[in-house]
């Protein structure tokens, strides 16, 4: 699976949009972009995923650039409960074990 | 619907002791996984089971064994614990969904915190 690069930390004011970037310049055609988050001491939680089109669900929006070399996760109205480590993962859905390869992630701190 | 449950929540072992971490899911998923997370690091896959009756090694299998007891349960055994196995262990399960485009989402348990002295 392709490698991802994320900033180690970001701050966001409560109620504002949080925009978390991810670079995945070596992504291949059959690889999806997945986002998970891990709130302190808990198991990771799925947020959203996409292949090439922008996606939106009840938690977030995912914007993928046309060349698919980068993406942005958007939390439209961040709350204190969104403070967590956010992982951008690029993966083929057909690789052995369907493992998730977690990098360092971005530690998002939402401040009042 | 409890999702993925893990027992115990915490455990302290002495070097050389053995123990089994238990995991169960009630979502009727075919695939189950064991990950470990060391402080400040991302998760690394230890073993996985694509379906009942099958198990395969992940990225860091040494020192561990697994058993897929049935569709619901997937256990992780440390035969002779070492301090390097001090970590938080997460179990996960997943199922493929084909409708509307392929989707495979992993659901994680709350974790087992293991300290090996």
C-alpha cells in the first residue's frame, strides 16, 4: 500500500471547520483513501473513505484532488469531542489480510 | 449489539508467563484481526483471520499464536511473555459490502492494556 504523509499536529477552534491534509503521491489506481480516528485510549473509529470522487457522510467530508495525490478530511463544525489522532490510510481493498497500515497520524486539538 | 468486545481490559504479567486475550464480535463478520499499538505509534497487525477456520500472519507475528474458535471469537495467545510485548492490543472485525461500490470497514474493540515486567 502507498505511504501517506500527514502533519503531526493541528489546532482548531471549537465550531470552526477542521481541515486535515494528507499526501499520498504514490497512490495507485486501485487504492482507496480511508480515514480513521482514535480518541485517547480508545480503539480506532472509521470516519470515511473514497476512491476518486469527493465523499460526504454524517461525520465528515473527504476531498480528493483530481490527480489523487492528496486529500483533505473536513470536519465541518469541530467540537471538543473531535479531539483525537486522525489517520489517513491508503489501501487496496484486495490486499492480503485487508490490513490497515497506520502511520503517525495528525493529532487534532479542538480548543474552546 | 455490543460490537467488538475484549477481555481483559488490563493485565500485568511477569516475563515468561503466558496468557490469552479474548475477542468476540456480534456483527456476524467473517474477518477478524489482532493489532498492537505501542506508545506514540500507529497500530501494527499481528494476525488476522479472513474467515472461520483460517488464520494468517500479519506484520509482527513473532511471539504470538491465534485461534479462530468460531465465527464470533478470535483469541490471541502469548506463550512466554516478554517486556517487548508490553503494549495495547486491539481486536477488530470487518465484512465486505459490495452494494454501492466495495466497502470494507474495520470495527475495533476497546483494547487490552498489557504490561510485562
